């Protein structure tokens, strides 16, 4: 897209923003039964596939079961994104999510508090945004280190909860360091943030339970009570799920924005919209690598109040109604990855 088309499109978007907003408002209702059914159906698939992977001795079947387990686990984990955006509507659902996914996999929901900075008009794409980094302009070595995160995150989380959390109760300095540098799901390090906001009683409870769980897992691994095969399956599933998430993250934005140059709410929404992609050409495959509506990332940044179960319908309604909105459609996954990695 050349600059003239981009400017013309932005002007049309600016003039017709409220018309698009009126369309989007029709899809803002959060239907909690859909969340419960989707999550538990996916979680059941995850548990069954994990069991089959642990009991399978044939390499082909083992690979298939691990792949299904990783995709189903990834979908379950992505519900955290909805929990952050709809905390009141999904308050009870959040407890169930933490009990079945957040705590067992050491990713409690309070880890995602920084996501709000990713949408904030003053912090988006800034050093305070934990989910934004300029891939195409940073050294290739730095990008490659990010690609290694899926392979080290599980050991890092085990150390965080088994050692640093107990130590934080004894040392205020460790607690401050932990809250500021090791309590946020992020792709940008270091971040210019003060500290983790005030943790609720539930957040503190989940942190303590995670710590006890991590110590228990480590002791069971050291004592060889957990079979090595089971650990390999578990580790493979988490790594594969995170690799998919790394790819999704790299193709969600164009990562060309430096600072929030437009201060108004409409300007900020459109700035984020034009710096993001809507992946609407992959069909069923998109549901696998960008579940829970995460493929419609440009739309989500413009109207973050749309729940995942309605975002596809809203996207196509806007696509048919607003010509300027069509510029958000991504070419394809490979092209977006190539643009992200281009130096």
C-alpha cells in the first residue's frame, strides 16, 4: 500500500469511524455459556490427547496426539485474553481457567495484566508496551533469541515459582524485582514499567498455589516419580503451543509504529488498526494458529469490546460495509512472517 492510498484510507476511516462503531456495538454482548462450553470441550480434548500421548508407543500416533494436545492446550490458554478484556463478565470463568490452566501450567491470570498497556493510547508501541517490539529493525540475533523463548519458558517458570516466590517472602528486594521483571507475559525486555499493580487476594492465593505446585513437580521429577516419557510429552506440548503463539505474535502487527503520535481516542484506535493485521483468508487453519478470534487483530485493536464469539461476524459486516476497512486484511501467513523478518 503506497502512502497516498494509506492517507486516503485513513481519512475515510476518520470520517466514518462512528458508523463502523455503531456496527461494532451490535456485537458487543458477552455470551458466557459459549465460553464455558468451548473451554470445557477443548479442555476435554486436551486431557484425552495427553492421555493417549502418554500411553502411545508408536511414534506416528504419539506425534499426532502431541499435536492435538498442543493445539487444544493453546486454545484453552488463549481464553486468558478474553478474561483480561471482560473481567466482570468472566469473573467465575476466570477461577475455573486458573484452576485448570493457569495454575497447573504456571501462567496465572495476573501474569497478563500488562496487556492493557498494549491497548492504551499513550503506551501502545512504546517502551511501556510489553507486547510490542520492532522485529524488522532490531538485530537478527535479538529476534532469534525471542524464537528460543518457547524452549526455556517452562524451566524458567519452575525456577520462578519454586525459588523466587518463596524467597520474596523473606526479602523485600527480591519481591520488588520479581514484581517488576518477572510477573508479566511479554515479548519486549527490558520494559519501562514501574511494577506489578496491586495484587488481589485471589492473585496472591494463585501465586502461592503455583509455588507449592512447582515445588511438588520438581520434587517428583528429581525422585523420578514422574516418568521421563510423561515429562517429555508435557514439555513438547507446551513448547509446540508456544511456538505457535510466537508465530501468531509476529504476524499480528506490522510493528512499524514508534510512538503514539495521535493522542485522541479515535486517532489512537485507527493508528493501532492500521499497524495491525486481520487474517481472514486462512479458513479453518486460522482457528488453529489464531484461536479465540485472535486472527482479527486489527479489528480487536480498533474495537476491543467485541467478544471472540462475535468478532468474525463483525469483521465481515465491516468488510462489506466499509471500503477503508478492507486495507487491514493480511496477505498470507508466510508473507507476513517474511515482512517481519526482513532486514
